[in-house]
């Protein structure tokens, strides 16, 4: 038997049971996430900048086999869902391109982007701008091979090898729809704008970022069907029955569907001890 290097499932992990319940009843709903794009700092036009982070609308997955997923769960949460990789590919979910600042991948993208940025007709030629936007969309599917990791409000002391995360992303193409709908949703925001939107709140205490995420979730959901679910992951066995009862009460699943889902549930101890 061949050793499994990547899983036939795409896993999404989350730190709270409530988030898992939402995914099971509403599907995946994209939101803006702050990500590291240090390899493309030149886009800022500031050669002195030491970092380049942008908030991109997305849903993240990985294809790490359950036998190798323990440290990933410790980092991202003990709740999760695994869906067929075929569903992911059909839904436009893509594996990331990992690169360093010295890699040929980064150099090729940088050369192409600089060509557009410094072309004398760039600001006037709509087709040229569209091609530039397509390249920027590709950049949103990249990640440094390793770098600083921001988690729970702070950076970890040691660099993290992001390549080990085997990340796949669903990144809705908001740019094209935005032209038609005049929506305030953008393909990305700089870190400064992202933090401002997060802090800016209306008279009801609702942040501007929350409002943008709601627009994203309405216009760019990522649905799946019962047949696509391969695994449901919970932290404790005592959480299984309440979860199944919730699903039975929802209008999403029939009782026979919930019986099928029950057979797909694994707990943290099962994964840590048996895989």
C-alpha cells in the first residue's frame, strides 16, 4: 500500500463548535482574513517597507491526512469538516503556490506585474488593467514558504514553515461582480484599512468590517451537499448528541440524513490516538 502524502479530503478547521454548526447548516461563508504577502512588497511602492499584509476574502482548507493533522488542529482548532476533494475542485478551490522572495515563481510574477504598473498606457487601457487584475488574483493564491505567523492577536516568536499547512483557498472573484453591483466589497484591503474597518463601528456597535463580510456571505457563499461530507470533527464525545439534535431540528437535513452524518463524526481523542 502506498503511503498517503495528501488526503482525498479537504479539511476546514475552526476553534469553536458554534462555527462548525454554522457551516453544517449554512455552508461556508467567506470573510476577510489578514494574510502575509511579503514576497510582493514592491506592490506598495515603498521599497523601505518591512512587511506586506493584506486582507483577502476567503475560506481556507488543507489536504493534510488525518494521520498527520495533530499539530494543525492544535493551531487552528479541534472542530472541523472534511469534504471530497472533487467537490473542492468543482467549486474553484485551489491549492496555494508557496514561494520565497528569491524563487522563480515570485520573480516571474513580479516581472509581469511591474510591466503593467510602469507601462505608460496602464492607467488608460482597460484591457491592460484587467490583465493586471488577473495577475493580482493569482497573487491572492500565494503564500511565503515560511514567515511570521500572526495568531490570537500577536506574532509567534519563531518563523513558521507555511508550506507544511498544505493550504487550499476559496477566494471569490469579487472584482468582476463589483463593477456591476457597485458593491463596497473589494478584492483586498491593506492591513491599515482592514484594521480601520474592524475598529470603525456604527451607533449599534456593528463594525464596518462585519457589514462587508455580510455582503460577501450573501453574494459569494460556498455551498456543499450531504454527499460531499466525508468527516465531521468535534473535540469531545459529549458534543455529538447535541450536535445531531440541532441538525435534526434544522430545515437543512432530513432525519435519515442526520443518521448518515452521525456515522461520519470523529472526536479529537480518536484522531490523536487512532490515526
